[in-house]
């Protein structure tokens, strides 16, 4: 149930009945208590168009709009706003339906094929904190889209090609010939990378060998490719361990690294040449983008082939666009990387559209995110200034959560406590990231994210266990619980309106790729639930069965919404904490 859609349809009917076609229907949520839940703001514009007083038009709409089943009251306020107060009976009926519906009454709608390009680490390095945001935010958006029934194709556009592999392969070759197996040599990728770099910078002849390897690799030399394949395989395994720890739905079948586009690159150049988009300049091939000129009026230059013949990140992205449109049939493409790549993607889109790789009804949406900062406001690093390995960060989260859990009173045994620590620790890290508006930088702070108060994963997980314990006391099964709900108190009213807005939130997150809206929403649900729970006793003596069942119904709906929302964000819930 999408209240917004429903109200829109009703207002649209009323306005058409007044003889006006295609008027916009501006509806918003009321923000002040006492002004109802939604507000129609279209009377002022209509009044201008019809040369009448806005309040008169508003009164006219109120008389014509058919909302008696939904609203208890419509009132004209201010210059001509219409405040809509939702009706308790209607809210109650919705609860009965929602309790029977696994998907909490979300509406069916058109579905499409959507490519989501996320995580996409560079394999010449160990996954570090910089990849946390892409991985977590991308995965949450994937989950939302899938929940809404879209055909989502995950693409892990791993950086598995390029000149840096020359030095890595030369180093690997030496390690393997001096008795080490690949797994051991590559057990710590960061160390391996550093060693190779030191040799590259200092060792006589090594840099030449490294360059030699690049040429051989690009030329398809079998031995070299074999070495490369070993390197890639182990490197992907490292990423997979992180995905598993993070509870993220990326597997090997989603890997579509840069190297997979190698065979397509010459044809991209040939095609751009044939379409006369490409120009040659000092041996390099590039596309001019007059749409993005500098102050002097010079167009931006988008290089697709270097003077030596080498291809670039950009060339691969053009090939990827073509593949995603033609083979995968994507209508939307979402790409999650940090904000520093914004210019690249803007230019890539312009070039791809010029070349006809994207049609007008196909979108290319770069979804940028800000940096993860330490408490000091500087890029998040270890004390010695090294990048933080993602895997170590997650282990630390679990350890810290374990310390917190051990301090709480609980009847759990050691093993159960360890499981709780895992769920809370990983949940906290993910939620801290997801709950911030993705476009801004954010401060990574252990204490805030692990707090049981405020907009945090532990707070939401705790609210969920609260409901679970009510059901245990009531000796009822929450999952299958059904009841006649009767919305009566103000807290019940506010809680149910919020619960009904789940569908609206999903729609916004799916449109804007902004999981923080879901976090804010779940936090509001949990807070309104707590308020309801404190003011409306459930299992106290003296409460009639009817009231008890109705309130249990609200508990079940709140918990189901929290669980569905958290699952979408990739965060597990717990039975007890
Ligand atoms: N490997 C890149 C990085 O680590 C991200 C790739 C994003 N996807 C793309 N199609 N360019 O920054």
C-alpha cells in the first residue's frame, strides 16, 4: 500500500471533475503535529490558472475529493493547503491485511532489468576500507530492487588488468620458482604488493622484466596468462572472504572484471572511428566533449587509446555499457564508486550516448559516495598511517561487540554470545555507513555505532528482540500471528501510519539509491514502537483479550517491518540479545 499513490489518484480524480486535465498533484507529508499526516499543496497553482482565490479552490477540492473511507478529516489551512487526517478504522483494516501479507502490502508495479555495478575492488591490492562503502551501499540497493521484484544483475567490475600486473606477475614468478606455492605467496596481498613495489623501485632489471610481463600478458602469452589467472583466483578468494564476513550477496558468478572486456576494446575504437566521433591527437585517440568545455571554451578530451596503443579504464567502461545494454538488456545501470570518479562517469555517459550505446530510455546512474574519515576528520587510517584492511576492521568490530555483550546481563552461553557479537558487530559497521547520506563524508566512530541508543543497528536489533520477548511471554508465534487490530490511542495511530509508509520508503530508496532513507525510517518505526509499548500495556492483568490481541498485532507488524527493513540493508536480527 502506497498512501502517496492512493491520495494522488483521488485528488487527481477530483481535479479532473472540476474540468482541469493533467494538473500536477503536489502531496507531501505533514511535518507538524496536529496537521494530519499528508498535505495537498496544489490549490495555489490551480487558483492562479483559474484566476480564483486559493482558499475557494481548496474548499472546492475538499468538497469533491472522495476520501471518506481513508480520512477522518480534511481541513483547509493557511493560504490554501489541504491537511489530511487519516482515519483510525482505515488504519485498523490495513493492519489486518498486512498481518496476512508476507510483503507487508507493498504494491505490484512495473519491473525492469537493472544492472548494479558495485564493490569492484582492484585486485592488485587487498580490499581496504575504501571498498566498504561501495560494497555495503550497493548491496543494500540491490536488495531493495529485488524486494520490489526487479530483475537485478550484479556486476563486480573488478580491476583485474593493467600495467601494475606486470610487476606483480614478475614477483610471483620468482616466488613460485623458489619453492613457494601461489596460496602461500599471496596469503597477504598487501605485503606481496609492497614487496613487488620495492623491487620495482630498487632492484636492477626488475622494472624491465615487469614491463616485459605487461607486453606478454597483453599479447596473450600462455605462461603469463596462467600466472595471472592464479593471481586473480586467489585475489578473488580474498574478496569472497570479506563478502562472506559482511553477509553480502556477491559471488564469483557476479565477477565481470575489466579483463573480460579485452576482446571488445578494438571494436569500440573501430566503432567510434566509423561513427566519426573519434579524433587522433599526437598518436592518441580521443573524443572531444564540447558539452564540458573549460573557461577558455576548450572541450574536455576523453582519451580512449594511448599513443602506444594501450587502452584505458574509459575504453573498458564504454565496452561495459555496450555489453550491458545489448547483452544484459539493462534499462538502468547503477554504479557505486567514490565521488572522485564523478567526472569520469559523466564524460563516459556523454560519449556513450553520442556513440548510441545508450538509448534515451536507458539510464546510466553514477551513485557517488563520500569518504570514510577517522575521528580526527582525516581519511581513515591505522595509527601508523597505513590503509586499514577491510578484513581486520570487521574482526575488530566483532571483538568490540563481544566486549559490550559480555558486560550485559544475559542468559546466553558462550557460543550464543559469540553469535550475537558477530551479528551486532557487523551490523553496527554496516548500519553506521548506510545510515549516513551517501554523498557526504562520514566519521567512522566505534563508540557511536555500537551504542544501544540512537540511530544504530544495536538499537534496532534490540527493539526487535523486545517484541520477540513479548511474544515468548504471551506464548504466541509472532511470524504467524493474526488479529483484529483496532487502532485507538494516539501512539497506535502514529505507529500504524509509519508502518504503512514502508512502501513509500522503498520507492524512494529504489529511485535515488539512498539506503539512508530506509535507516531513518526504521529508526522512526523503532522509536514509535517504543513509545507505543510504554504507553499501551499488553500483558498486564486487567487488559481485555481484544485489546491484548490488537496490541500484539501491532507488535508483530512493527517487528516484521523492522526485520524486513534490516534484512534489506543486509543486517541480521536476533531472537535474544
Ligand atoms: N575498480 C574501480 C575502483 O576501485 C571501480 C570500478 C567501478 N565500475 C566501473 N564500471 N568503472 O575504483
